C-alpha cells in the first residue's frame, strides 16, 4: 500500500493545516495510508504526545481512517523528518514551503548544493509534494 508522510507542527499552524489538507487529499486519491509526523526538539524540551497530535488533527479534520500519528524526538527537524521518511519507506512526502527553505539551507551547509529536489530525489525513492499557503 502507498504511504504518504506529512510532517506538521504542534499546535497545528495555518501552514501545517494547509500541508495536512493536501496530504489528506493525496492519500484519499491514491487510496494510501497517511503518516502524520511531529518532531519534538530535544533543545526545546518538546513533550507533545501521539494523543496530543491525534486530537489536534481530528479536531481540525475529523477522524481519518488509515492514519497513524508519529512523534519523534531529534535535534534537527529536517534530519529527523528525513530519517522517518527513509525508515517508513514513504512513497509520497508532503512538505510545506517553509520546510522546503529550511531543508534547502541544511543541504547547502552539508553539500554546498541548494537543489533540494535533486538531492531528495537522489536520496529517496519517493515523490515530494510542496505546499504553499
């Protein structure tokens, strides 16, 4: 089965809602499972739970069948998201435009190459969908 991964902030921001809305549409269109991901940052003592995340998403969008809620901890949001995408062998990743710029900066520091789409395409075997507000 196809898997769509969508990283979101908690509490859900306007950007997260737009990104999640697009991910839900894609999951429905492709009869896919949906993995909704939040990253707790170690340096901010993040304490969001899966239950917190699920309740926030269901308050905004209602019950989502075939959705799972994942909370990971890490120092860098982008790296933690990338780990989740690889670990789950995602088919589609839906990210907000704000995340795209942060990933681009991280990759530029690591590889001196600002081409995010080419990097992700080379590293991941999945489709990247970027959502603007």
